[in-house]
C-alpha cells in the first residue's frame, strides 16, 4: 500500500479548481442533492402514458415496508387472470396469507440445510450463505407458485394486511435470530451423534415455535372462507366454505402453472444454459427454482408476445437504478451523475453482476408495451408501491433500461424457441448460494 502524499492532494485540488464548472456543479449538488442536480427532465418526451399494446388493468397494490414484491407481482398476475375469467377487475388476493406459509416453509428448508451442513465449519461459505438468508422476506415467482400450489390462495378480505405484514422488519429480524440460534442447537445434536428421529423431533419443536411466532405476528391463516364479490356487470356472487386449495383448483384449473419458464439475462454466466438455485428451493417436494439464461432480446420478444396474448409478465429488475418514484420514470439517462462528476462509471451488465454492482432487487409486472414497426419504445409497468407514485401507481420504462436493468421475465413456453423449450425441460446446473445470477 502506498501513502497519499501532500503533493498529490495539492495536485487533486488544483485539478478540481482548474475547471470552474466543478464549483457550479458542487453548489447545485450541495443545494439540491446529487440526483436532483443531475436529473434529466427531457426523458418525459419519450416516456409518455400511451402504449400500442395495453392490458385492461384497474388499480395497483401496495407492499408497504416489506420485501414481498415477488408475492405481490405473482398474485397480481393471478388476480388479472381471475378478473378476466370472472369479469371482476378490482378483485385482490391476500399477500399476508401466502407470506405466512412462506415463513413456515423457509424455516423448514433452513433447518434441513443446517442438519445437512452440520459437518462443515460455521465459517464455511455455504453455511454462511444459509445463515445470512435466515428470516428473509425476499423471493421469486417460482417460490410464490410453490406456495400457491401447496396452500392455495384467499381473497384479501379473508386475511387482510396488518402492521406486521406491511412492516416486516420486526418479524424477519426475530425469525432470523431464532433460526440462527436453532442452527447452533441442531449442529450440536449432529456432533453428539443424535439419531435421525431425535433430529426430526428437535426440528418439529423449532417449527412449532416458528408457527407460534408467525401466528402472533400475522394471525393464523383461514382454513375456509366465503367467496363473495360483485362483478363488473354488478352481478352478485357468493360461494360458501371454500378452502384455499379448493379455490385454486376450481378457479385456476385452466391456469397452467407448469407452462411458465423464467428467462434470465445474466451475461456473467453462460447463455443457453438452465441453472438451479438450491438456496431458493423454499418448499420441500415443490418445484426447483430454475432460470434459463439467454440473450436479452429473447426476454423482450417473449414478453411482448405474452402481452399481445392478453397476459401480464412478471419481471425481476434492479429498480433503484435510474428510477424516480415521483414520475415513475425508468430510464438509463434519467440521472446524469457522470456528467455532474466528470467521470465515467459505465459498466457492462456482466461486470456489474460480477462485482455486485448489479442485482435484481425487485419484482414488478409488465402490463403494456409501445412499439413502432417492431421497435420497442417503452413499457408500461405495474408496481406494488401504491398509487401515490408514478402515474397512479404505474411506471414508464424505456427499452434501454429494460436491457440494462432487467434480469428475468416469467413467460409461457409457447413464446420460447423450440431449442429453449428443450433446455428448460432438461437437466439444470446447480449454482452455489453466492453465485450472482441477478
């Protein structure tokens, strides 16, 4: 390591003061903040609210202070389907219900992993990955579908949002602390030579405590409910004593859950390969969490095709990059901080993933696209941050933003190439828990 000398500091200062624009930029940035000082309002010229293909979607949801975007986005797709099939646009599902079961299932997966990895030291990279993942509330489409398949869904009124579902910090912090302590206990039992029955008994005890914690925080989920709504033609509907599973079996019998594939665009990994992320396998016996990694143009083509078929598209993205909540703009030229600083921080997508600069932090839903003779101009995005942001909760995303910051889309197999379908149905490559695949 070399020491920064006084002469070098003097040189840095002289260089800064050589250009008078630096002082102007500094005053603007100090007064209004870096992002506001570098905001490019000209993006509004191309991010208007008109789209050549647009789904008939009414209203948005609000995940509040929680990491449940993946559940909101998944249930948004399901509510659009239910609404179209039953002519009821304003029907919503309970995110709290599926969030409850997510906490139980993920605790079970965590305890199984701790038993399986008990012979490894605590500082082992895989063990540390699981310990870091304990209690988390973020997730993915395939994880949400695993929960829907096993536990069904309920209307939002059957298990409404509460303080702790809207503000998950307290619950996930408590669960993480408990699960990590339980991990120590399970590792100790394994080291002492405990039988499988003894380990299962201990795990069941810990799961019972997790169930109690989640029930205190969220309330127990309903076992049955009455389906009651008035459709868009004002016709009244009532069906009594449905279980959550019966609801899915009856009203989603033609929704082919297994026809969906997650197409990813992560150029730090080889294209045309199917990858499996064991860390995210949230339901024992459920579907594995897989991604088919392909060039970005295939994500766009499949998403457009699915929108034109009348169905929404879930996509994973790095939402906090080049985004403004107030306007709902998502554009690569929105904040021109490089011009403000006089530097070049542009990186390739592969390099951003490889260095941790890039990561999928949020799930949203595509509900429209604007094309000009096959050229994509912009996308209409349904977010889950309430209707106070963007255009009544909807956002406008440029195609360059899609290419830079979208990491996956969830689309039906019919919109893939024949070769991609074969790959999606074939064997997958297991990823390490620390691999960044967006």
